[in-house]
């Protein structure tokens, strides 16, 4: 699996958009970008994934650069409940394991 | 089906004892994964099954660790002769193999070895 690099921590004001970056410069052509988050003392929760096109679901949007070397997860209107550790993972869609880094701790402040 | 279920949620054991954890995946999922997570770190892959076959094991899975999924449904993870370094959260996840392959995680079993 390609390695990812994320900032250790970020803050965001409640109601504002949270933009979480991820670098994956060694991504291969058939590897997808997956995002999970983990709220304290819970298991990781799937958010979204994509290959090359931007994706949106009810939780978030995923913007992948044209060269696919980086991506941004966007939470359009962050709430206090979005405070969590966010993990960016790169892998083949049908791969067995996921390689998690240490993620970005997002703190949403009132 | 309410998701991936893990039992117990918490386990405190004395060093040297054996422990066994159970994971019940989402019923139609044929893949099941085990991860370990220590404080402040992301989850680390241990092993995964496709149906009853164990397809990959991490080097983290020492010979004191064994995982089974005998009928391709629930799975157990056993740790023999526990050590203090085994203290961690043990996470189970399940997924399909085709189509949407995102993994769904359980709440984890927190092991404390004293």
C-alpha cells in the first residue's frame, strides 16, 4: 500500500467547513483513496472513498487532485460531533488489509 | 443486523493467562479482519479471513496469537501467555469482496494485562 502523510492535528470552528489534507505521492494507478474516522473509544467509521473523480456522500466530499498525489476530505459544516481522528488510507479496492497511519486529530470548537 | 459485534468489550487479565475474543461480522460479509490499536496510534493490521480461509497474517501476529473462523461466520482471536505489551484495543472489521469493499468496524475489545 502507498504511504500517506497527514497533519497531526487541526482545529475548525463549528459550522465552518473542515478541510483535511492527505498526501499520497506514491499512489499507483489502481489504488483508491479511503477515509475513515475514529471517535474516542469507538471503532473506525468509513466515510468515503474514490479513485480519481471527486466524490460526495451524505457525510463528506472527497477531492482528489488530477495527478492523484494528494486529496482533501471536506466536512462542509463541521459540528462538535465531528471531533475525531481522521485516517486517509490508500489501497486496492479489493485488497485485504488497510494500512492506517496516525491520522489527523480534528477538533471542532464552538 | 446491527453491525459488527465484539465480545467482551473489556478484559483485564493477569500476565501469563490466555484470553479469547469473539467477533461476529455483518452477516452477509465474507471477509473478516483483526486489527490491534495502542493508545495514540492508528490500527495495525493483524490478519484477515475470506470465508473460513485465513489469507494473510502480519508479522505482528506472533506464535502466541491465533485466529480462527471455522465456519466462515464468527471469528475468535486467542492470545496465549499474555504479556503486558499485549495491552491494546483489538478491533474486528468485516466487508464484502466485490463492489463496495469498505470495512465496517466493531467497537473493539480493550485488553489490559496486569
